[in-house]
């Protein structure tokens, strides 16, 4: 197969696939680091890997979108890769990816402004990373040209499912904590 006429499309597909994998691993590591039990363990030593994967993800997302500008078939134009719903190719699915990419970029790069933002506010905002990652997964499954290929489904499963399980676990813990009432407010009367 001569890749010449399809080089930009192939580059975009490769970068998008790699971005999904690195984002998924970064999300999984971030949740492990952020777990309360991790504060007293060696999981915090994974912080450099989490940072490197986050930055690699942002670079791959940029390559994924920008390489499409050279694609002779799609011709998305700058608006098609940067403005949600502006492009002709599966607009809703592509919009999910664009919004997810912007969100991951904003939250990922906010780490470098953490002192200015404040740790508490930064942590609260950083929790939305999982939502933007999920938009990337939705984008992949909805507009990815390889989404029905067995190798791609396997790769997605290996990368996405562990991160998804950790996200769901974190959400369940958060909901459980939110529903717990302090003993003094418990509606059940304690007998001596």
C-alpha cells in the first residue's frame, strides 16, 4: 500500500490511537495517586510518569488534529479541527473530541499554574479530567475509522477499561461519602 496519498490520514489515526492510550494510562495513574490511601504509599512516586503521559497526550492530540489539515479527502480546515460542530465529518462525534481535547489541555496545563490557582481549587477542577477523557473515548468510538477493527477494539479495551474501572470506583466512593451522614445527624436513635 502506498501511504503517500493517505499519509496525513494515517498520521492522524496513529496519533489519535496513541493519544487515547496515553490519556487512559494518565487518568488511571492520576486516580491512583489521588486516592486517599496513596498518600501514605509509594504511588506518589508515579507523579513524573503521570505528568509525562499527560504532556505526551496533549502533543498527540495536537498531531491528531493538525495532521488532518493536510488530508486530501477530508479538507476539514482550521475550523473543522478547532471549532465543535463546524466540520463536515461526523460533527457530533468530532465535537466531543474537540471539547475533550480543550478540556484535557486546560486541566493538564493548569498543573503549572497550581500555585496561582491554589491547591484546593486546582484539585476540584482537576477532577473534571475524567469527564474530558470520557469525551475523547466517545469521540474515538463514534468517529474513529478503526473502531470496528478487532485490533483496535482490543487496544481500546486494554487501555480504556482499567481507567474506566478506576473512574467508576472513584465516583462510587465520592457518592458514598456524600451520602454518609455524621453520627450526630443520623436519623436512627442510638440506645445506650
